[in-house]
């Protein structure tokens, strides 16, 4: 038996409880310390997974021994000479790619939610025996994971193997009676697994499309050899009525998506929802290189007990967000026009909030733990997204480098350079290092030969808007700002039963100036009831600069305020200039 061995099963999946046994054959004679991570890589927020441990006990030689809790997520067993066994139950009822979820229909877990880390033995081999719940209801269950099999058939129950703890928790596991499709991308086997009730899923169409994305991305990083960095890749997809999200791993990804976004058999058209799904696959797959192997130095290795601060998430998430949709065009899955629609949406999204003038993408990266991941009603006025603005920063960098070098150097070259320099050997025997925080500018300048100091100062470490109108024009794309004549209160709302609840108040908008607050219920405008879905139809009868009377409830207190309506923010749209014959080079290769 290896030094660290787990069995995981559930005696009763409908109770949402995993039963786990951790066996340590040579425990620390001073008293073995074990702990559970506070966060999961890729999702930068302290989540304190240990709160889901329901019971925990230690024994050795079949005798119970003391297990003392030292911190919220750390325990120490009494010293023992023989094998130490720790048995614990974990409650798993969070339908998210970040944690664990279990019922009679399926089981999903990330190692960070269920596997205690054995202090001092993190770098030894870890073995997991995954056991099927007992009973005829689970006869059809299979396993999907990129964790290598030790004594198990592919998709079968049995033992799986990880070289160390870091690898163990980087391979999420799905169990259930799922739909499965397989394809090869440049010779490497890929599986796509779909869990959930999905009538007539057109799984072959999805596989055909995703294969194109995978092959484009593999060839992007290794244009000569077309060698993928992993032996095998698995997409674990949880399909629900309404949901969206993904989390990257070194050889797999966990996704959650909306049923209606996936094509049915016989459905020919390509919906916007399906493009969103393909963009998500493209995004998480790109992370196989960017952030799972090319990493900031502070993630090499991760410290899973506390926040790991980096100001580089604009690079790891922003650049990944830039390439996710771009690869849909480069793979021929969407048209240039469709790409322009998506890109202009991102631009309009970024320009909407005043937070972008207060926080840089570097600061947004650093504060991800308390700000981006813990957004409140004031977020649009206080913060910027290192995803959306980060993707515009990446586009701007690409266009700036291409313009200065007449397309001889590109952001693609920078990515291939960091791949060769940092990423490629990361999980090899000789090991790898991450990119130091301060090295980024010099790295870009070395590869491109372009001076980018002021670009970094203005748009990455500063809060200026990336001058995309100017940069896009050079590659033959027209950036048009259309004034919107629709009158606006500058709020975001959500329906709460038959009432209209204000969720966000944009700084300096009409409602903001009038003294309206997020959390207020908007009852009436000029004595007319505001529909639960929002005030837009009522406002159609008005124009900017007109005064309206607002009636709101703040908690249970009725308040009246006068607001001077404003115009909706101008909307950016993009199109090829009339004189441009074909898509610019950056969109096609
Ligand atoms: Zn991402």
C-alpha cells in the first residue's frame, strides 16, 4: 500500500454525504497533521471547504486515538507507531464546479473538497479507491476523470493514482450514468461527459466542433510538432436548467452549462447560447497551457491554506478570455461578424461601470480574493473585471505589437515564448517555475522588440481605457459609438415577485443623483406602477433631461424622489471598414 491511500464512497448518496477513509502507513511519529484546502486553484476566494466535514475520527491498530483540531481546517492525530486511519464524512450539496455535489442521480467532487492533505507527505504517491455506492440504483454508474487508473478499467470503479497531492486535487471526478463522446485531437484522446437530463443531445455535433477548437489551440502553442501537453483530456459537463461556469485543470475541466445552450439532434442552426458554450470550452481548454502550466511564480506551488496574491490575473484570465472567442473564429466555428458582436458586447460591458476608472486590472487581480470574487451592489462603481477589461488589454497588446512590427511579431509569439520558457516543463521531472511578478513587461518587450512601458503604465497598472477605436482602425475595423436616445435611470433591476427591485445604481446616473439606493424597491414613476421586469417600457415615453418622480420603498419606508433622466450610454459596434476586403490577420491565424 502506498504511503497515502484514500477510499471514497457514499453509503447513501441521497444524503449528500461522502464517506472517506484516509490510511497513512507511516504517520509522523510526533503526531500526524492533516488539513483541507481553503480554496481551489482557478477560483480565487477563500471557501473553507473544511466547514463541510461533518464527522472525523482517527484510529490506529483498530483502536480509536485522539484527533485534535488545531485550526478551522487542521487536525493532529495522537502519536502512533502503526498505520493511522482517519475516517470522515463530507457533506456535498453545492452544485458548482468548485466544490462537490452528490445525490442519487450523480456524484461530482474536486479533491480539494474531499481529500485531507497529509502534512510532510504531499510529494509521495497518492492512491484513491473510488467505490460505487451499493444498490441496484447505481449499477449503471461510471467514472469520468483524468486521474490515471491504477487498478480500474477506463470509466470503471477501482483504484486511481496521483504522483502527489497537487495532482490528486487537480483531477475532478464525475460519477453517474452520463452521456459520453470521445474524439482525438492531434492524436490525443479527449472525452466529453454530459451529466443531467438532456433529451436528444446532439453529442456528435458538439464533439466535432470542440475537436476543432482543441486542434487549433494545440497547434497554436506547438505549430511544428502539434503536440498536446497532456496524454488525455476530459470535459466534465454538468447540464442544468440555468447555469454557467467552468474551472480549469491540467488535463480536464469541470463545466456547468444551460440545457438550452446545447444543440438537439436535428437542430441545424447555431444559437447564441451554443456559441457561449463553445466559448466556455475554448476558454477552459486554453488554460491547459495558460495558468495550469504557464503560471505566476506565486502559484508554483500553490499554498492552499491561504490567499496567494498575484497582480497577473489580467494575463492568465484576460489573455485567456481574449483567445477564447478568437479561437472560435480561427477554427471557423463562427463568422467574423459574430465575433464582432461578441467583442463589442465585451467593450460595452467594460465601458458601463465607473469602477474601471478607479481600479486597474493589476489591482483587480491582486484583490480578486475580496473584490472580484465577492462582489456586492457597488461593484460596477468600484471595481473592474480582469476578465473583460483584461481581454481588451490583450487585444490592445496584440494590435499594438502587430502595428509596430507590421505583423512580424504578435501576442501569439509572446504566448508561445512563455509556453516554451515556463510552461512546457512544468510537470516534467525537472520541474518548472512560474513567471515572476515583475518580469512581465521585460518579457513582452524582449519577445516583441516593441517598447510597451507606457502601454503597461496606462492600461494595465493604470485605469485608462484601451484606445481600441484607434488600434482597430489600423487593422481595417470600424469602431462606431452610437448614441442611444432611450432615456435611462442608470440602474439594474431584478424582478422580485411582482415588484421591481433595484440591484445596482450606476454612479452619476439619474437614480444615483436623485438619491436612490441599491436594495430599494422601485414602485412607481410619475404615479404609474413599475413592472417587475423593469422600468424600460415606461421610460420609452420619456427623453433625457426630463424630470420624473420616483416612488420607492427603502426597507419598509416609503420615499419619493425627483430624478432628471439621462441618455443610455452610447453603444459601441464593430464592423469591417468598407474598404477592407478580408478579415485582418489576427482574426484568422
Ligand atoms: Zn479562466
